């Protein structure tokens, strides 16, 4: 997965770089400068900043049908590379209470009458869906938890709760775009499973979510010298 995502990333950057490359060629009339433009963009892209991920995503999205991955190759690229960067850069440095576990409402059974979108703790933890286990996980690890019905509510939760990092669960379509929309707040994504189809009775590997949280969380016993402080934030 990671190798294909990296390949798609550089493919997107290469296609994007052809536009300024052709412009430079028309001015200089030398193929050398076109090639150098393509090379330079890909070298800068090695830093995998959000702007380059976004550029590659929007270039690849119209080509989704020919890239495989069930049409979500562009989103898979953002999820894989964006999550890797977040975990590498921030792993082991975030206080648990400044991590937000952001969940999609479709994890709840469609026939459940408990209203949990604005208060996840209305869940009675009957075991009929993963929400109860994820609430247990949030309480055990100390992270904040929120449920969103879409991108607008997800952005609102992030703005209101002001996390230093987000562990987000969603389908590839929503997760890939959501990780870009959340910038500058770093996000580590965990894809859900959709045995009944999109947006209904989805599930998620709770162990994978817990592992992601543990990789981000600052632990005193690790004796790290520079954990992010409580006042370090991406918000004004």
C-alpha cells in the first residue's frame, strides 16, 4: 500500500510539474529546463508538506478510475503518506488529553435509537457496534472523542476542541479529503470497514485505533525531553 501510494504521489507531482515546465520551455526553448522543473518539484515533494499532498491529490483525483484502489487511489495516497508523516513527526509527544479521536456516525447501527452525534456517551455500550469499545478506549487512554456526520461537523469539532493531533476513522473518500481539510492540525487516519456498504453499519479495527493513539501519546516513562506543551497549538 505504501509503495503504491508513494508512486501515485510522485505521479501526481510529475503531472502537475509539467504545467510550469512547459511554461519555462516556451520561454527558454530548452528541454533541459522542462526536465529540471519536473525534477525540482519532485525533490521539493520529498518533504511531503500539505501543499504538495494537496496538489498531488487534486491532480490524481480525475484519474481515479485508471489508478485502481476502487477509485480511491488519491485518497489512499493522502491517508498513507499523511498518517506516516504525522506519526513520524509527532509520535510519542502529544499529551493524551490533547488528542481527538474523531469517529463517523456510520459506526453506530442504523437501527439504534440512541442519539450519540453530539454526546457519544449517550451510547449504552450494548456491544452491537464498535462505538462502545471506542468509548472504553477513549476513557482508558484519556483522549477526547467526538462523532461527526460529515466534514462540516468534523471541522467544527476540531475548532471547538482544539486538539494537537487527531486520530480519525472514516471511509477512504471522507478520510482523505478530511485530512487535507484539517490542515494545519496533523491527522493520523484509520480506515473503517464497510461490510454492509458505504455509510451504513460500518466497523473498525479497535486495536489499530489504539495502536495509533499509543504511537502519538506522550508517556512519562519514555523520558522524552521535548513533549509538546499544553499551550502549543495550531489555533489563534
